[in-house]
């Protein structure tokens, strides 16, 4: 696995998987995504690990996909496609190739969903954009009081690919948060059932590990079968079909005229100013007023 950007350790019965790019707010690139997938496989195969905690280093879970496209694209290109394809003119979009690339990420995120052991997402700081595609695959989410999550790409440049929102919070709240892209604080996240527990920031890590350790007292087969049974209900409600649409639509929204102009603004205005203009009308994320 990619040890430098994803760390793996076991503390007694708990496997701990840590996204380790704190200088980049733990943003997701190929190394991180593959590292997480490898770590989940490792924990699944471990005889001593009975549960898994997924967390981020440096006080935040993840700010989502790395929007430095030089960082992000090489990982996308590393996935092999053998299907015949003609050379594309500059700026052309290959929807099938795009779907395969993003679908490859979804399949790796879904290793969490398919893992036979309980996975707890430890959410501190922020879980944004593609980071919600990741953490919402966890069985349980424990959140710090000061933390936030949300899908700001709803405003421009993306749709959720794993699309767990509708299955975790239902129709009304999924529309409330995905149509607006608004940031969700911990109190609201708990109220709408998006997270299981909220702890004071200083207690989050200890309480998460303490809860995860409880699973060692339940037979592994019992945990695996109950998790599979619950998950199957959502599979029967069309989860995989929804993910196909979410992944394909994500590519569409990244290649609209509005999206292309937004990316051009990175060069004209700079990254921070472009993001600021996206979020200023809503007063959240980096534009949130400090208490």
C-alpha cells in the first residue's frame, strides 16, 4: 500500500486507517484512494482486527478531490483502458473513459461498504465533495462538534458518485443539501441522521476507538452477516444503478460550459478567489463568518 499518504496500524482489535496528507488537507489523489482501498483489504484479511476506523491526519478528514489537476490527473491516467479509441482533439470529452476512471474510484470507495467488518468514519474538521463520497460509505460516522461536511461541487463541477446521501438521509434532506451544496454542521448532521454520534473535539478520537473496540465482543460472522443484510436492503433499492448515474453525471457536470469557464478562472483569478466567488453568496466553507 501507499504508506506515505495512507497509514495503517492495529491497536488490539481495531485497525486504524489514516489519510496522511495534512499539508494538502488530506485531499484525494490516486495514491490516497488506492492506499485506502489497500488498507481496507488488509484490515479485512487481518485475523486480529475486528473493526476499522477511517480518519484523517492533522485535524481534518479530507477536503475532497485534489483540484490541482496536475496532482489528480496522473493517477487517473494510470488506470489502464484497452478499448480502441481515436485520438481526441483538444478539449474533447470522452464520456466512457471519464466514467471508467471515476467508476474505478467508486469501486475502491465501496470496499468500505463491502468490507465484512464494521467501519467507523472519524470526522473532524471537514469532509467535502469527494470526501463525502468516501466517508458516507462507512457504516457509522462519529463527528467532532466543530466539524462540517458538505458537497460544494453541487454549485458547479460535480455530482456525488457513490450517492449515499439519498440512502442515508432520505428524499427531503438529500435535496436540501445537494441542491444547495450548503455546509452541514455537527448538530444538523446528527439531527438528520447523517452521523451516528457527535463528541467534543478533544474526545472524538478516544471515544471512536473505545466504541470500535466493543465489536471484539461480537462474533465476526454475526457482524458480517448483519452488515450484509442491512446493505442488501439498499442494494435492492437500486444503490448500484444510482451510482452509475451519479458517476456519469459527475463527468457531465465537469464538462458543461459553466464548468469549463469555472476551471478557466483558476488561471485568471487564482484558486482561492475562484472558490471564494463560488461560496460567497452562501456564506459557508471558507466564507463562513467566525463565531
